[in-house]
C-alpha cells in the first residue's frame, strides 16, 4: 500500500522538550465535550493528547538542552574565555553559552525535525497496526548520526497518544559547527554545520541549505520505507512535478502573503499621493482666487485715494475762492453804500460754506471707514496667503516623501526574488491537517 511521508522542520524557536516528553506542567489535561463522549481536538491547546495512550510513547533520547550545551561547547567556551583573560579583555568573556545563544535572534537554542509515515487514514496510532512504521522511524533515528555528523541529537520522542493523529517522532538537535576564526572554535551554527555535510549556502541557487537538507532527509526516509516494503506516494507525482516539502510550501505561501501585503501598501501609497496632489491643486486654486481678490481690493483702495485727492483739490480751490471773496467782502464792509450787499453775500457764503463743510465731513468719514475696512481685509488676506503658502510647502514635502516611500517599496518587492505565481499552486504539497508540529 502506498503511503505519504513527511520530514518537517518544526517551528523556529518553539521546540519544547518538556512537551515532547509529556511533562504534566507542559501538557494540558484532556477534556470531553459536555453531553458528548467524542473527544475533540483544539489546535490552540493540547486537548488532542490522551494521557491514557501516552504509555505507547517512546522517549529514546532526552538530554536537557542546558546540560547538552555544557557537554558540547564546554571546552571551547573555557578556551575562549581564557584567551580573553590572557589578552586582558575579561569583559568579552561569555559566562554561559546557552544563555548567549538564547539571546541571539538569528539562532535557535534547539532545532527540531518531525518525521511521519502515512496518515491517520492508513496508519493511525494503534500499536498493533503501526509496528512497521515504528520500526522505520527507529531505523531513521539510528542512522541519523551517519547522515548528520554535525547535528547533535539531544531529544528523540516517538508519539502515539494523539487521537485522530498518526504515529510520528520528534527529533531535537543542536547544529555543531567548527573552524571559526572569531569567538568559540566550536559554535551553534546551522548553515556552517550543513555546509560541512555538503549543503553549502550557494546564493546562486534558489533553495537554501536547510531546504536541500530536508529534501535529502526525506529521500533517506523513503529509502527505509522501500526497504520495509512500503511504497511512498508523492501527491504531486503524475503531473510532472517534483515532491515539495511542507517547509518549502509554507515559505512560498509566506512570500505570497508578504508580496500581497506589499502590493496593498504600494496601492495605499499611490492613493495617498493622488489625494495629496489633488489637495495641492485645490489650495493652488484657492490661492489664485485670493490673489485676484487682493488685486481687486488694491484697485478699490487706489480709487478711494483718487477720490480723497479730488476732495483735497476741491477744498484747496474753495479756500482760494473764499480768500478772494473775503477780500471783497472786507472792502464792502468798509463801504457804507454796500452794507446790504455785504450782509447778503456774507449770509450766502456762510450758509453755503457750512453746507459744503458738512457734506465734505460726511464723505471724509465714509472714506476713512472704507479705508479701515480695506486695511483689515488686506491684513486677513495676507494671513490667508501665508497660511496657504505654508500648507502648499508641507503638501509638496509629503508628496516627495510618499514618492520616495513608494520607490523603496517597489525596489523591496523586486529584491524579494519571488517565485512565479503558478509555482505556488502547482508545486505545493497539500498540507496534511493531521500532521503534528
């Protein structure tokens, strides 16, 4: 009977030896739905684990990670610290290499591979039905060191206690690399450890070292299955496609999601730039209209100033005429024969002068009021123009920044070297919903 196989690398930074060996503090109790005797599975908890079936689990290797670090890196760490003392650089000593790696964001303290033969439909977890599969897992584990001399196993756990699951094994390992010029002579270094096993980080190739190594382990598991008479079924076979591991599929899916997020961000930037440009055009139009209003006000002011000049000229002319008539009136006053004429002229000119004076005062008051309003309006328009200039400058700076951000996003998308869209769909191995991570 043909079966599928899996060599899956566990989630980075999520390896839990306590969970793998089923410590009570690390595994939640199993529950049953009220009024229902069917036990259920919740991926966010450990409710899929039945403690009654844990007796069928096997824990072949279980070395605490901290102790393993002392065993593997202890001598190298001691030699490194002594060199720092000899070079009078005691501040560069590393007190605890385990804690040192724990703080390193680019490395994991422990790495994990999960292996599985078959699925819950054709294999399951019953001991009497999984003897061959258990033997295959153990042989794969027994030959691990031969294939992976630089990946030190510190935990091997075979699980058969997950309802509606499949027999599988967790292999916890530490990558051990040598030949460093800086730091410890022996270090935790996955890429260098894989390079020592023939999986160099050749940047000209699409698949990274860990992906190629995982595929190699998958082929080793397939060979052992064939040895025990189990034919391995590759779901993508028959379509001319090579078998692709789950890790690669997930990587491609993640890249698709990241690309979609970047495209969305780029579209948002384009829309924001368009909105800013529209706002800048609107402000520019408002500024043009306001400038026209200012020019109109200036013309009105000029007209009022001309009127004022006319009134001043009229007053000057009136005063000149008045002075001339005043001289004649004085002469008349000195003449007895013209007394009545003098009185009549005096009364006429006095009344006319008073009337004209009142009219001029009223017009002058009106002109002064108009000038005052014009000054206030001019002041307000000057403030509006300054505000619009500042806003226009800010909008122009925002547009330049957004354009720069858009260009950086486009360059980042180009630098991702994403696989083609059809590769994600046609080459990806369907995710087994019962595969344990």
